[in-house]
């Protein structure tokens, strides 16, 4: 005890002496019962050296270990994607439901003339995209869409005579200040080299884009042009730029050899903010700043080192963040079962729960038009019943319970912060059980016998006295779906609707029709989640997608010609055009009025971080939460 107090007093005196102008002797008396200690300090006349600043290191806990860091190595692991964000930076990021140019000067646009759809003469033997979307050789009997045709109704069968089709061309322009981590210039020719590698049969991964590419050419040092095969009008044209590979380093190797080379798999040459310093198999990957990073003049990256530690799952990540061994635990750990613990830890200031709505739309489908052999009362054919049901459910309470208030209640299949969300033009259904009960009474669902369950009175096609008793189908593999089901059951009971909750394994729940309950259209209500990309998923409710013994998107059986027309027009329009925005918004407005499904909330993306991690924020659509790793910092 006395020794510790002595050391504390000596350190205090030393701090005070730093401000002295001349040597002097200072004596401090510290009284600590039962004795008094006298401390005497004599300052040195030599200046005291300023300690070197501590390197800023960010440690990220990954789920597992990357299998390769090669851009065209075919990796499907999320761990790979996170590390690649630090090595390659783009070339195009997808934050906040849109595209952001990183390696490019800008995102190509139709209005600027970077994107052109031309009429070209298609002859027999040409490579085209047919009406099914497949790449085929144009021969007699192939069904195609001639120029100006965007639906199956105007498609024609090729009879051997040449005809006009449409072909898309997109120009991409690279930034002029980007160089490889070894100091060599990064040019359009490197992107052309990457296309050649991606097109080789030895290179793994999807061939979707390469098969639909007619030509990919470097126009000069900074520009490349992508040309699609006739009939392929790609709404995601902004992504048709091939991420570069360093031709000067890799050209001598075959695509097959590149899959095994250390120069591609473990120490790849990139253009991003960091480079690989060390890879310890089974333990960690350490990165250091890229001295040739094209944003270095902005002071980026802020970090001196990034360490990726390999863990086995959410529990490991949480423990490592709490112990200080990791600064970030990425979303792939699936933190949903641990949310009560995480919320308490955040409240205690031990970590931060970082979240954002994802592109997973949680909802309840109405069985509007069930399969003909699924014999049950037509509960939901009348739109007023669907409107009543949605008003009987407190969806904000579901959000508060299932997502701890961190998600949003949408009025369509898009989240409220989406740029195509019609906002005030949507029909909004507040929690209003009185209005819901009144609508049910208006239709003829009344409660007169004191049972608490409504019965049919004078409803066409429904026998008088039929109770309003239905089944809500949920996946047994989804705790969220079951939790939502229990809450909805309680709310609908207050409106006189008896709900029986039934769970099926995910394999059975999502099985193809006609056997599967969802896609066989054998359900009353079904709680599920649809996942989408950046484009609005209106196709889920097209009448052409109603399953008939197979696996299509619209198990509810919803059929509205106006909705079909708006959705199809939106899907046929290209992003960046007024038509694209207009028709996608119109489809959502119709959806919100008809309510073929109850929008509940957007699923969450959740990561955890140690207090003191700066600029770390989840994004709804970025492929990795480390998409802005060059701006991350630590206190």
C-alpha cells in the first residue's frame, strides 16, 4: 500500500516539474496513516523526449477464414468479401440503394450519353438473347423480341429472315490517378485483361455477364466499352465493368495457374487503401497502408494497420469485442439470438450494436386465391377484409419487439428510406382496431354469440355462421417468424379473428408446388421474408408469377391488371430514366391500396463494435460493412 502511494506521489511531482523553468528541489509530504512519507524530486536539466504516437490498429473479427483473395477466384465466403474491401476499393460501391463510382470517374448514365441502346440487324447464326433470357444461336424457331418490343405479347418466331433487334452499349471511364500498389499505372487495358480471364473456362464463377457480352474493348488508357448481345437490355448496366487485374504482373500465367498462384490468392496486387503484410493460416491476416493509394493525399487511410482475426461465430466475436481483442464483429456472425445480451451490453457501455435495415422484407402474405384443391372459405378476396386485418395489427409494436425498435414499418415492399419509395402517396394503414372491426362488420363478419370469434352473415359465397378462423403458416427454422406469428395471433383475436399458428421446416415451407404449402398456394396467411437486390421487387406480385404447380413468385394469387402494367413498365424501363421512377412508384401505390401482403419490417443487418471505433456504420445495401474502411478510425 505504501509503495503504491509513493510511486503515485513521485509521478505527480514529475508532472509538475515539466513546467519549471529552472532546476529546483521540490519536496512533497504525503501522509498515509499510520506513517508519513517524504518524497524529494530533483528535475533534470535535459529535455524529456516526447513518446512516439501509438500506431492505430483496427482488429476485425471475421466468421471463418478467406479461401482466396483473388478477384476472380470464385470465392463465396463473406470473410473474403470483407478483406477484399480493404485491398480493392470498389470498383463500384453500392451504398444506400444506389451505385457509387470509386475506381471510375462517374457512374454511366443514359442522360449523359454513356449508355446507348442501338438497333442492329440480327441474322441467322448470330448470338442473341431469346424471350426466356437465355443466350442462344439465332436459328429458325427461336422466339425473340424485335426492336421496340419489351413483352412476350409482341415477340416473334425467327423464320430465317434478318430482323432488327436492340443492343446495349455502355462506356466506362477510369480515374486518371489510380495506380497499382507496386506503383504501376492502372489502365483500361487491365480491365480488358480481367474480362479475358473471366471469360476463360478455367476461371470459376458465374458466366452470366461474359456470355451476354458481345464485345469488351479498351478505347484508350482510361476508357472501356461494354457491348451486349442483341436482346440483352440490362437494367444493372452500371455493374458491367470488369474489376481490373494487373496485366503487367499476371499476363504470363494462364487463368488456371492464376487460381493457385500466391500473387493472386494470398498477396494480391490491388489498388485499395491496404496491402497484405502477413497471412497466418488459421489465425489472422494483417494489412498495412498502401503507399500508392490514390486517395492518400486526403490523409487516407486513417489506420496504420488492420488485422482480420478468424473466429467460429457470433459468441466468439462478442467475447472478443468485450475483451478488447477485436474492435468490430461483422454481421455474418448472426447476432439475432444474442440481441438481448447485446442490448444490455450496449446499455452498460461495453460495446455498440450497429444496425441498418437490410433488403430482406418481412411480411405476411394473404392467401387471396389458393389452389383449387385447397378447400377453404374465401376469407381474403374482398380487399376490405385485407385492409381490416392490417389495421388490427400494431406493426410498430412488432418492430419494437422483434427488432428492438431498430427497423422500420414500410407501406410497400421497399423500405421508407429507398429513393423510389412514394412516401406520402402510399396508402398508410395505422394501427386502428376500431376501424378494422368496423370494416369487418361492413363486409358481414359479425360477432353476436359472445364467443369472441366473428361469424359470416349475408356474405356471398360463404355459409352463414362460418367462423372467421384461419391458419398462419410460419417457418419452424425462423424464430423471428414464430415470434411475429404469436404477436399477430394476439392482435387479431382482439378483432374477433381466431388464428391457429402452424410451423413447418424451411425445407417443407419453401418446397415447390404443388406439394409445398407456400408455393402450392395451400395457406390462409403465411409469414415469410423476400430478399431483393437494388431493383424494386414488384415482380413478386405479378399475376404471371402465380404458381401453377411450380415455383413462381406470387403465392398469394394476387391478380390486378393495373399493378401488372405498372410493374412491367418499371421493369422494362432503364434506371436513370423518368419512366423507371414513375412506374415503380405507381406499382407501390397500387400495392399499398390492395394489400396483397402485410408489410411488417425490413430485416436488420447487425454488427458489433468496441466503443471508440469511428466512422463505422451499417449500410442497407453495401456488400460489406467495411465498404468505407479507408475512413474508419479508432480513438
